C-alpha cells in the first residue's frame, strides 16, 4: 500500500507551550550550529542535538580502545549495532604526557572518523578518578604522592584513590580538562561531541573517606552551610548532622566539589552538557559504604552530589545488574525531577538488551552498552563472553527499530506520553494504564490463540506505547504481545480496533505500509524480532 498519510502533528504540538529551560548553557555555538543542550520542563528532560530531540542509542568502547590503532576495531561493531553515538575515553595520560604539553592527535583523528561514520560522540574524561583510581593520570601525577596525595584509610594506609582535598590535584586536573574543552571547541564546530563525562566512577573502594589529618580536621568541623541549606537540615559537625552516613557523605561532598570545579571551568570554555557516572551500590540491600565505591554518586548520595556539583547536568548510573528488580529499581532511583535518566553504561550481554524499553519508559535520554568493539577484549561476566555480531544482535534489533523515530519518541517522552516496559523473568503479564484504556503486555505467547503467558524462554521482551491522542497510540516492541482493553469495562461497552496501521515515523509524519486485521489483531498485537511499528486507533462497541 505504501501511502503517506496526512502529517499527524504528533511532535511539535506536544511540546508547544511548555516552558523550556536550558540546563547546559548557551543555546547557539559561535559557528551557528546549535549547541547540544539538555532542556527541562516539569521535571522531565530532553537532550537536543542540532536543535532536535535526540536519544543516545550508544555504545561505549573498551577502556583501552582510545588509540588510533584500535579505531578499525571500533567502527564495524558500532555499525553492526546500529548505534548512533560512540562513547570514547580521553585519558589524561594521553593528552598531557608531560605537564603543560598537550597532544590531541587521537581526538582529532577520532572526530574525523566518527564524522565519516555518521556518528555523534560522547567523550569520557579519565582524569583523577577512573573506577576510583588515578590509573589514567599521567606518570607525573600518579608517581608523585607528595604533590598528589592519596586517600588514607583509618589506619593511615594509602589507598589507590587520590584525595579530593589536595589543591594541586584539582589545579592539575582542571587545567587539563579546560585544555581538552578548549581544543574541542575549536576542533568540533559541527558538535560531533554532544556530551562529556567528567571523571569516571568517582569514589574510593575500601575506605569510606579520606582519614588524613587534613580530612579529619574538616570532618570534625561544621558541615558547610551550602550543603545544610540544600538539604534543609540543621547545622553541626558531619557526625552530628549525618550520623552513620557522615563518612560517605563527607567524601561525596568533597569529591563532588572537586568535580564541580573541574566541570565549571570546562563549561566556561565550552558549554556542552556534562555528566558523571555512578558505580552503584546494591539498590535493594545496600551494605555499609566500605562494600561499594564510597563518595561517588551512589543512590543515597545523589542529593549531596546535586548540591555539590551544579555544573553537572546529569548523574548517570552504570548498570551491571541483570535482574529485573534491581535494574528497574536503579532506573527509579536515578530518574528524578532534578535528574535526567541516562544509562551511561550497561552490560553487553543479551539480558540487558530488553531494558532499553524500560529506560525509555523512565524518560531516559539514552543508553550505552559497554565494551562494544572488536578488539577481542570482553568484560565477561559483567558483559558478554565474546563481543561479536551475534552478541550485538539483540541491541542492533532494538536500535534499528528505535532509531528512525527517535526524535518523535524523545518528544513524546518529554511531553510525558511515552511508556515502556521490559520483560520481568518472574511476571509474564504487565499492565499499562492509558486513561480510558489499558494495554496488557504479555510474554512468551505464540502469535495465534490465547493461553496463560509462560514468559519467553529467556527474558528478551519489551514494549513501548506512545500516547498520540485519547484513543490513538503508537505501539511497538520485541518478543511481546500488546492487547488493549477498556480501563473500566463495567459500562457494558467493549474495546475494538478502529484501525491498526503498520508503518514508520519520519520527520513527524506517519507513513502507513499496510493495515493489520484478522489474525494479526484478533489475539492482540504480536511483536517478534521483526521491527514493526503500529499506529493504533481504538473504539468501543
Ligand atoms: C565500569 C567502568 O566505568 C568501565 O570503565 C569499566 O571498567 C567497567 N566498569 C568494567 O568493564
């Protein structure tokens, strides 16, 4: 049939009239291409790239793939995954091997090749903290523990982390980050780079905080007024105000203040959206801070971090928790009225793929599986045992499905009209309330007939429902059945499909390819691994 319907103005109308504010600085770059920025309204967020809503369908390369020799192993993996954004580290040791002498040759090559491949990019600043350690700092930093002191544990033993309290460390990191942002501003007028992560998984393993004499003096003093005001709490020493959480929050505050000063200085030069990523604590049964990376933006420390680092636009979780309860709990914890959800890292193995639907349903601005390149390295058991085309296939299917209509989905999300669910291995039916209607999503059923949903043999399903009007919905998914019913069936009326069109969105226009009817709708709308998007109009009889 292949016809173009009259434009359904699903997009612009949804956001017209909303108050949009920029969380990321000036909207227009000197060269005229609009700066990437994060807009917020009513506690919801959207990332704007080239002035248009953007979803990061990302892929993060392995930790040591930030060298020219590795790029040929990066691009085919990104291509097979249908990713639109490459997430690439920039290491301090790489750009400033000698103090004050900078080398941006890798960055320039990377930008040129990313553009050739039609990709946007996110850069990761591997500076003072990389998983809590200074491993990526230049040797002139990591070998000089007098000038750049380490955290001391309660017994006075040096920990791997650098102390956030050392002015020399802050000054050196800040200078390098500013040099990076200055170079980027000059080298990237087309804004290939859309966001920058400041540091990587900050915090300290093995000690709740720095116990050096200098740290102890501060710890025994009053909590800074800026923090007590932000938390609307009484004044006092750290222990008096925060009790058992005092050590962790003290460390979080001073790391957050360090990151704030690095981020603010970089942003003053080039105001890209900036974020930090979080090594998580167990979201359901957290232990004491010595069992996770203390001082980073763990879920309990988010408010401390928000107060400490206002130049950071987003605090993004790294989710390596494959079970449904934990994964979705983390989404709940990091989607906040004061924080856009961005899954900065997640596992590359199959169970993680389906969570893209839940991330979009939590108003996420993006998602990036980690370790995506064909360098031969794999971070199994966190990620897949082998990273190849077969591993990436479930992600590729979803990215292929979402990418063509990503701006429309992002706009629906920003307007609060996008709902997404991922398969729970323990519960095989999920209900989505939709005003007068409800959508019932079930897993593991054949495409024909009704029975009790058994769940898919491995959890791999998910669905997205976008509200286009009272009775009109965009519906898509993978390995799931979506059926509609009246929310309240007590009035004697029953639901029917007025029309179900299969087609695609592009530039705000719906293009119908065919009408689904008969077997294709009698048992609900069945989604498999074939990317299919439906425009559904409901009615009653
Ligand atoms: C989280 C870190 O942020 C990544 O850089 C990487 O080390 C993974 N953990 C593990 O592969």
